[in-house]
C-alpha cells in the first residue's frame, strides 16, 4: 500500500476514535480542555522545533503580508458568495458569515498534515504566514465587529482603546506567537535545535509527537452537523474553497511558481477551516446586547457556530485528499478542475432554492388569480 494512503487511513482512524469517544467525553469543558492542550503545548512546541530546524531568512517576512492580503480578498468576496446562496448580507446571519468566512484556523485544520506530508520547512513557512492571519482575525475583524455593533463612529473611545490594548496583549502572549518570536530570535543568533540542551530538545520533541493524534481526535469530538441550514452552509463553504483554488491557480500562473511543495503549502493553508476568534468576537457582542436587552441583534451566534462545526471536517477532508494525492494538485489544471467541481456542487443548493422559490411564487400567483376570478364571477352573477 502507498505510504501516503496508509498515513491518510491512519489519520481517518484517529478521527473515528474521536467520534467514538463522544459518548465518553463531553463536548463542553473536556473538549475545550483538549483544544487548549493542543494550542498551548503541542502546536507551539511543534512550530518551535520546525523553525529551529530550518534556515530562516528575510523572505519569510513576506508570508504574513501575503496571508493578510488573502484574508482581505476573501473578506471582500464573501458578500458576493452570501448573496449567491440567498443570505441577506445585512442580516445577523450575513454579518456572522462575513466575519467567519475570511478567517483561517490552520492550527487545527492544516498544520498537522503539512508537517506529516511536507515536512518541517513547509511548517515553518506556514507558521510565519499564520501571523498575518492572526493579526487579521484578532484585530481587524474585531474592529469590523465593533463598527457593525455601534452605529455611531464616536463611541466609547476609552473603552475601545483599552480593548485594543487587551487584544494586542492577547496576540503577543499567545503561546504559538511567543514560541515563533523566541525561535526567530534564537535562529538569528545561529542557535539551532542541535545546540539546545538535550533535556529541552527531548521535551519539546515529545510534545510535538502528540500534536497530530490530539488534533485528529479533537476533530472527531468537535464535529457537529446540524440538519438546519446544513445545505446552505455547505454550499457557502464549498464556494469559498472553489474561489480559493481559482485564486491560487491565478497566482501560480501570473507569478510562474514552479516549486511544487510551495504550491501545496499555499493550497493547504488557504483551505484551512474558519477560525474560532471571530466567533469569540460575535459571542462577546451578543452577550453585551443580551445583557442590554437589545432587540436588533448584530450577530447570530448559532449560525456562526454551525459554520465552524461544518467548516472543520470539510477543510480537513479537502486538505488531506490534496496532500495524499502527492504532487497531483501542484499543477494548475488539477487545481482548476477541483475548483470547478467544488463550484458546481456548491451551486446546486442555490439553484434548487431559486427554482422552489419561483414555483412557490407562481403557485401563489395562480391561486390569487383564481380567487380574483371567482370574486369577479360572483359579482357578475
């Protein structure tokens, strides 16, 4: 059996284990505890080791900037996708989706697979790229959420200033970012993983070993697919993935990128699931509005949570399938074909919805005409 296929089957088995453990592990505090363990220990240790194993140069600084540009483009296109599937962009659902769809959560959805299939060098590049995404989801999306919440621009200036300071501290002191900063400082002084004390390198290495199994088990535990709005959200996420693949294909064509591993890194990273951070902003504002008994709510937390729940398994399946295929999707034609397939599947729901809407409208119109004719007939009689 092919090595990549064996690895994929092993990953799927870990996800199945997570699904089976749902009966034993609650989806509340226990699952969140597992997530915290991944994001505060296993993932930072893995990225730290990856950065110390590769040669870090000034070109890596471009990755956060490029990622930030991708986030902004995705943010700009999201209203178009929402209109296409029939979601009002000015509604609570629309605003929730506009906050979540442009965000990325590579830590849970692509880092483990990039490490396993593409190696430490690829993971180091991805970790640097995620800094731009973190800035976007923590700062820029928070400002957008506040702007939508407060109609007046001149609101609680002191409160906003203090909240921005708190967010900056969150970004700075987040374990993943702290480890990246420390690793970059060490590498700049020529300190690699081999030059660290043995007890430290062994501890970090063993922590990194548990990341992939923990992430896959977490995916199995966290996945929740609700029947309500399932097809609408599925359509939105597939169209998001389709647009991403078309954008990557365009970049490869115009830049004339030929390094296959870099292409696969770009695809895997940009197909990451939606981030939890925008949902945290949504929850905070919703709680405030609930406390103040605000009737017209800015966001719909239930719709946002449904997007998160469905986004993770879809991203994992896409990323896992692409990386398992080797260098197949390092070619523009393969990327365009996959993007086209996802687009065609994604538009099925909007088309069916439009047909049903037109049929319902026609039926109501016919009934109205019949009713009017009956009234006219009775009057004439």
